[in-house]
C-alpha cells in the first residue's frame, strides 16, 4: 500500500470515527460502525488502530487540539481584554457550530474519564492562571471591576456550551420547534 493510499485510508478512518463517536459516544460506537462509515473492512480498521480506545483517544485529542491552541494564542496576544474575551467566544462558538455534538461528547467523556480529560488539557499549553494575571492587570488599571477568574471562565464556557447542549429543550419547548 502506498503512503498516499495509506494516509488517505487513515484520514477516512479518522473522519468516520469522529462522526460515529460524536453521534454515539464511546460506549455506543462499535468498530464495525466506524469501518462501515469509512467504507473499509474491520480488519483494515484494526490494522490502523488496534483498539477502539486508541482511535477514540486520537479523536478526542484532535477535538481539543482544534480548539485550545488558538485560545492560547489569543490569551498571549496583545489585544485588549474585551477583544480577547470576544475572540475566545467567537472561536468557541465557531468550533461548536461546526461540531454541534462536541459539547455532549466532551461532557460524557468528562463524566466517564475525568482524569483522561485533565491529562489532555495539561498537554495543550493553555494555562488558566494566565487569565487571572490578565484580570488582575485590568482591575489594577481600573478598566474592569474585580471578578474571580474562575467565575469568568465558568460563565463563558457555560454560556457558549448551553445553547448546543440544551438545543432540544430550547428548540422543542421554548421555541415550540420553530
């Protein structure tokens, strides 16, 4: 098998696995589902990824690496505080808009294997304490009122995530399926 063919097959597997894992979660996904979605046989799938766990870890890591490095770049940029918050929210909403199943997927995994998620977060280079330093500087300069940085992070994440997680309730009950 040529390396181009091999990388093409591997890319098809990754895309198929992402779709299956996001829709069904780790427990609901089967290697056969992923093989079928990728248009390959199960033996080929196992050739590239020996286990469902290994393939899942790749998909999970890729999901985080799509989001977190840019957050780090935004935090390290020289733009003002409010523009940083706006850029983070825009980036987060953009990622979620293109991957609407991602929040449920991450929340499920957070409950299933919190230690794995924490381990992955630590490898991203994003440092939450950095936000505390920025907030302290803005408060000292008199540009913002004092706010606990943990509350700010939780509020930003919650406000970004809930519309995607709560979509069935928002759409079906509040918006009456409109």
